């Protein structure tokens, strides 16, 4: 199947388009390697991951270029993603050797409880196109650390990053059969038999809420464990007591990282009335300075969107907001091809019923609305089925903590526009997902507690 450069529409190369039979062969390999990998001492698994961390960093320039070419993000951001991906391997290398257990007397006496942790087993890892390296590492790292083998299925748009990652893992010493990558243009046909196969014991998915719901239903058939990192609709609250310079910089980071194509992207800005005009002007001025072009060009911040459908979707959302009374302060119209470009855009006075307030924009469009009271801001921020992350800007500590606790989300950026960190638990509530990736709990997603009751 072809892999396209979103900046030009040109074909970069082709990769294998796996058949469902080849998918099953990958699971055969993972299942066959499982027992031996689980028996491999944790220190050895850890050392392999640590080598992968180093190899990724040593090869960062080449890997970043692959990411930019097939996904579109600016090279500087791609470099950042390689570091971020490598850090997952280091973090989970450190976690692999710290699996804990327990020994305690039964409360009623007469026996003892032994508790140990075991790998859940062969795991299916489905990754999205927006952070192809980091999402691969974020799933493969804890799976290997826990002693699980895996089948990894990258997104159709970005197979090259995952193949490069697999090559690195191979070099780092991962035994044959432990990491198996399948690339396909038809993910449903390939993955459904794997999900229904009782040898698969875990599904870790990052992608849209719509696909996540289908997969959850499929997983119910074999009661398979799942981790689901799904969509977001992040609110970004700016209170009148915020440091506005910091809020504008945080807004740029939360909005423009990955050209707005992140589940953590700020989707709805709510700004308190007293500072609303000032914030809008400053944000517009900063957004207007961001160079647009292919991600390979030095200095570019606004690279191409992933494909033509993405541009069409953003165009439709902006048209709907305008029809409902939103004003355009910057941008607002797609850029002529070739390539899938949409310019940095700022909309103000966006009514809450606009489609753009209820849909993940996944593009460089900031939607501004005004609020009066803290309660109102929290209510409007929470008025969404999603709950991945929220951002809060205020210099008032009490308000910052009060609002952070009141937001219905798995994560909050309090006076910061980026929350992702391998050492922190990443994940959402409500329709944004189940489970956490990274942090101290990340490895637990690939472990089962085994309790052994011991008669005395
Ligand atoms: P996006 O809208 O960001 O492309 P998707 O949820 O469609 O998100 O894709 C995320 C990942 O899920 C990709 O790897 C894609 O190939 C995969 N995927 C999509 N549909 C299915 C399906 N029916 N079964 C398994 N994987 C799927």
C-alpha cells in the first residue's frame, strides 16, 4: 500500500498490505514467544528497553525525518517526539525491575496471602498516525517491561515510523516473535479476527472514540482487558487573574502542537470577560507569526494536515461556526494545494452550539468564547461527553486547585499548555477512555495480580 507525504501528496514508498491470514501469523508468533519472554528475567527485559532508548536517541535525526515525511509535523517537533518516545523506553526499563508483590496474614487467621504480578499475555497494540513513534513506544514499552509479547498495528497513514521502531527494537535485542508489526490498509478485517482470538489477552488502543467503542464491543466477546485512549475536547480556561503572557504561550502550545492534531489539543478557549479582548489580540498576533509550509522546511510551525479529509473537516467546522455568528480574527480559509494545508486560524464569539465546540477540530483553529463567573466556566468546560484534559490559567492558587478538581477530565494543565510526560499517568474519563499510560500505573495495564492463598 502507498505511504503519502501530506506536504506534497506524493507517494514516499509502498509497504506490505497484510492479509488477515498474515495478521493471524503475527499473533501465532506472539503467542509462541509469550512463555519464554515472560520467563526472561526482568533485568534482561529492562536492559533491552534501555538499549532501545539509547538507539532511538542516537538515530534521532533519521527517525525525525521519517516522521516528518509521512506525517507532516515540523522537523523540530518530530525531534521532540523521538525524545519523548525514547523516554517511554527508559521509563519502562526502570519500571520493569520494580514489580512489587505482597505477603500478608488473612484477616481471619489460618492462612497467608501471597500476591504476585504476572504479564497479562499476548497484547494487541493499535496506534494512531498523529504521534506514530511516541504512541508505539508508549504501548510497546510497558508491554515488554511487563513480560508481554505483542502485535502492533500502526495507522494506515504512518506505517514507516512503526517499522523503524521495530527495527530499533530488533537491534536492541528483542527476541524474535516478541514484537510483531502488521501494516494494513483494512484495519477492521485484519484486527477483528485477532481481537476475537482467545490467545489475545489485551488490547491497547489509541484513536477515535467511534472506533474505540466498536473495539470495546468486540473485546466484550472474550472479556479481553482494554486500555483506551480516545478523543478529547479540551477546554482552556483563562481567568482575569491569569498571567496573560504565559496564557498566550500556553495556548499556542496547547493549540498548535502537531498542527492541532492531538487528542490533548485545546479545542475550546473560554476567557473571562475583562481580559477577553486582550487575550484574543495577543493570541492572534502570535498565531499570525507562525510560518506555514512543509515540515521539512526550517522554521515552519504550521505543517500540512494529515490528508484531504482533514482539511475538508476543518473547513466545514469553520464554515458552520461562521454561519452561527463567530467572527474570524485570523485565517479561516484552506490554502491551495498541493499538500493538505490549513492556516492558523482564530475565531471569536463562537457560540457553544457550534459544531466546532462539540467535535475534535484536529487542526490549527482556536475557538474563543467569553465567560463571566468561575461556576459558569466550569459548567461550560464540562459540557461535553469527553474528559481527557483541561487547561487552567490563573495566578490564584486556590482557584487553580478548585477549578482543576472540578474539571471532569483525567488530566489538567494548571498554568501549563503541555501535560504529556512518560512519568505521569496519561488518560481520560468519560468517553475519552479507560486506563492510564505512563506513570507508576502504566505498567499495571499489562499485568494481572495473582493471589495465592497459602494454608498454614
Ligand atoms: P483517526 O480518526 O485519528 O484516524 P481512528 O480511530 O480511525 O482514528 O484510527 C486509529 C487507529 O485505529 C488506526 O491504527 C486505525 O487503523 C485503527 N482502526 C480503525 N478502524 C479499526 C477497526 N475497525 N479495527 C481495528 N483498528 C481500527
